[in-house]
C-alpha cells in the first residue's frame, strides 16, 4: 500500500518536507504577529479596567477561582457577500452560540479579519437565551460588555479584540446571545457561513433588548464573534477540533447541535469524575466547510485559509488549548491533480503535529472517511485515501488515532459510508453518523502527556 514513493515507511522525500516546513514556519511567524492581540492563555492575564476608570456597566468581574476554557468558538472564513460597503451599519447582530461547558464569568472575541476599514462597536451585550429558537433573553441575564472599561471598541481592519470579563453564570448546554451594534459603515463583514444555528438581526441599537420583538431578521451565519470563553470549575483545558465540513457539521440538523464535536462534549461531561482516566476538557469547533490542509482560497487575507495557515489562529490562539483533534484531508484528495499529492498531504499533517508539539499540545489525528459514490470519487483517489489512512493507523503521523473511517464505512463496501451514516451525498455523515464518530473516539486518548517524537 505504500509503494511508489521515496523514503522509508511512507515518509515524504526529505528535501520536500524540509521545504514545506520552512514555508509553514514563515506562515506561523506572520500569523503569530497578526494575532498577537489575543493569544492562548489560562486566564491569568489581567483584563480588568485600569484603576480609577469609570465603573463598567456590565457587572465586570476580575478572574476568580477556576480555569479559563473555551466554551464555544468558530473560525472566520471570509468576507460576507454583499457587505463590502456598509457592513452591518445601523443594525444589531445577535449571534446565538451554544456553550459546551459552564462557567461563572465570560468574555468574547470579536474579529474584523476580513474588514477593509475599522469596525466600530458602540454597544455590545451577552445574555442567556430564554428558550430554544428565540432571540429573547432569559430574565435577569442581560449584561453589557465592555472593552478596556469602555462600551465602545474599534476593531482595526484585519484585527480582533477580546472583551473584558463579564460576571454572568453560563450553564452547560445553554444558548448564549452575543449582540453587537455598529452605527457606522465598516465592511466587509467577517463571518462563518455554515453555522447550523439560527441567529438574528434587528434595525437600530437593540443590543440590550431582552425581548425578541425587534429581531425580525434571521440568518444562518455567525458574524464578528469567534470565541466565547468561560471561567469554569467543570473543565481545566480545551480540546480544539480542527477540520473541514465534516467537523463543521455540514448537513447536520439546524439548531440541534448534532455535530460530532457536540456529542464529544457531552461524552466528556458524562465521563467526568468517573475514574476512567478521562480528562476534564471542553471542546471547541474550528471546522471550515471546503477547507483543505494545503491550499487556501483567494484574497488577501485568503478566504477559507488552509489548515496549515490558520493553525496559529484557530488552535494556538484558543484559550487553554491542551489537545487538538485533526480531521482533514478529504478535500485535498478530492481536488488533487495527481497521486504525488499523497506525500504532500502526509508532510502537511506531520507539520501540523510539529507545530502542536512545539507548543506542548497533543495531537489526535483522524483517518480520512469514505466517499465512494460521491461525484469526485475515482479509484486513484480511493487508493490515495487508503495509503494515507495506513500511515495514520500505523502511528507514523499523530500521537493517537481516531479511526473515523472504520467508524463510518460500510463493512460490505468499505469505499462507501454505511447507509445509516450517510447524509445522502456520500461524503458528509448524517446526524447518526456524526454521533457515531464521537462515540468511536477513545476518551483517554485526549489525556495530555508529553508529546511523542514521531
């Protein structure tokens, strides 16, 4: 299964891997500089307003006991079409995000990565949703957000900012409303298009409205908001799921939180304190539909950046990250011009591991799932998929393996998804398939140890 390429045990040619590593090192250095405003941390840095400043109106609270972890996150994908000039000027954007862990304080991150002008937010808030499928806030939960003690913040073009800490109890599994109002034009809007979650828009400044009356606009996008962190007693670290549309939850049920990462979150919570050597971690989803390991989309900065390019932002930039679960490669295979790309994919995966190890993160890597019957299927691409999976299963790429291929394939036709796990396009899992992916992952594999040298 590994004949026909240079190097022992399926390894790519040494010069090729060295060149790729040098390119990635440059990408990492540039990305680290761009995203230095918000870096991975354990919550110990002081973000409270300076002494003597005006008291904030958001019940801002300094960090107390517990650990800062990611409760939710998403990847900025590109500029939203139709927003190049006005952005969301004069409208309140109420994003609905699902908290994967509970905490007694919270903070958010706003991104203007794809903006061509500064994003001015004059009013922002956080609250708990009163119920499923509503823009209304639960009674007594509305909090005004501040940034450096001020309700107003200017996010530079290409930049991001983190809010002050707000004192709000966020229960596990709650829907959280994060609202921003910008009075002036600032486009394009930085967004995540395949949210699988309904959010809302209102005309005018309705950031602290507790009712849903003004929120007549509905959207399946997340806009501006890229992270929700909580100060938690339920978790001590964050698992980052990094992948493509299969991690993004494409074709899963809307507003149901049926991505495989949601089910993994529930499994970790249920296993906490069971004595089964399972870590107390939260899970955040950094999947992007159509994402590739090696190739970015068009534009500057690129829309849908490659997994290698966005690793510093979407993994190293997540709060208290301990482990990354990598599930990537199918789009590279489907769009590969020749079989030689197999070696580039393996080199790229190993480079991800090197970057993670350099920052003390463990890497659990997933096998590439079947796509027989999909319009892009060819026998040559299937051979490439199997050869990549062989390298992964033999332990020559990652610290541990999540065998999503074995979990989802049809035992009578291993080139295809099992009919029960196929959403219908022969590429993306059904809700049942996503759940089976999560249950197939060995939870003790997420426990951090000193990363191995591969």
